[in-house]
C-alpha cells in the first residue's frame, strides 16, 4: 500500500532536530541493515525540519516493477511536507506467480507474496491507517479484470510517508510487494464534502444471493468537455460537466438506495502509467439489482451525457469491503 520514493535531482541538506525533547514510546518496527535516519513516530509531522534528516536517503533509482514513479508528484509533496492528512488510493493487480528481483526461487503467487508485505505495524508507528480495503468483484468501467484489490491509506502528512519509505525494515519488507504486484496505480488524494441525501428505504435490499457492495470509480477528466455534435449543451470545462453529472445523479441514486460515501480530489498520480486522474468516488450500493435498476431511472441518460463529455479515462469496480464504514469517515466529511 506504500510506494517507493524518488527524486529527480541530487539534493544536499543539513541536519535537523526531531522537534521533541521527550522520547516517544511508540513500538518501533525492527531495524535491519543499519539504523533508520529518523525514528517512526506519530509526531513526525509536527516539525518540517524532520525532512532534512530524510531527504538524503530518498531513492532516485529505478521504479518499482509495478508502475512508474511520478517525480513531479513527489516534488509537490516535498514542497508541503507537513500538510495533511491525505489519502493514497491504490488500485492493485497481482501477478499469477511472484517474481523477486534477486532471482530467488519461489512457489508463491503474487497475492501470497504481497501478503508477506502487510505493513500494519509501520503504519501504526507513524499514525497512519488503512482507511478502505476490499476485493474487486465486477468491473463496471474500464478493462475487465484490470484490478484485484482496492486499498486506501490515510497518512498524516507526506513527511511521515517519506520517513516510512526510507526505514530499512520497511524497505526489506517492500520486496514482497514488488514481487507480488503486476501493476498498480497509486493516487495522492484529498477528501471533499459529499452531497448526501436523506436515507431512504431501498426497493432493492441486499440478500444472501445479492449482497451489498461499494462502487469505486476513478476518473480522468478532460480540460474541456466534449459533447456530441448537434448537442444543445453550452460550452463547459470538463470539471464543470462532471459537476453537472454528479448533481444530476443524486436523486436517481437515492431512488434505488445508492448513497455516496466518499469523494476524493486527486492531487496527482504517485505511481502509474503516465495517465492523469482527477477524482475517486465511492458509493454504497445495496445490491446488484439496485445498481442495474439505476440505469432505468429517467434522469440517468441525461446525466450520463455530461459524464461522457467530461471523462477521458475511467475505471469502475464493485468492491466487497473488508475495511470500510462510518468510523473511517475523513475529517473533512464528518
């Protein structure tokens, strides 16, 4: 769930203090090859000077095997190292068989290798948390089978992420992620307010054979909306057309019992394939019957006109969440 870091240019920095006079008693992951440049604590974000201790260790080497590091996004985060919290959205596809860079023999599947990565104690140490996690079921937009899991991690600030990335024990653990993943898109996002209508009883409740799920969508939005030839729609930017789509869908979704949970604005792709992404939406869907009924709502066709005009790239997947709920609501949405 945590990508590697890299810089585009060589940088030299001076030393800095940790900004605390008292030792932190947070349990630390074990160090392996040498001491970490900075202790992992929940107070890292309190002192921007902590970045000076980390920067010399940030890797400017090769990308992970599962995607390209976006150096421009790394630089944006380095420019505001204590700003937060932020949410890293991970779209994950596993290899059939794990492949380790050191050439070791293994019978592990990609999923099994990634399970050895499981960095929960590292996240706890810096005050981060797994915000959302689940297995992908049906694909609703984009290539079928493109993704196996969706994970969202809340970090207190970029500095905490970078400190994690240069910790020797974490680096050693990360080789399992590199071996297990075939592809990943990792987006740096910020939560925004959601227009949530009043709760209504759905006419399509979940059943044992048709359970509820989360609908996760990622959108890459055009600068300028492109409506069909002959359309009577006025000229709009892509974001303006997307806002029209979102507003038009509120009542249609409510009518079948679908509720918007979270809306994330994408600051930039941290790891990806060169494409730009702008938004991630998560909706609660009571059943597949409800999802299918949504397409029959009278306002949906008009709403989708705006979406199609706005969107250049998209993924949509149904996710059976293992971690999700009201207790994970971002601070900006409470």
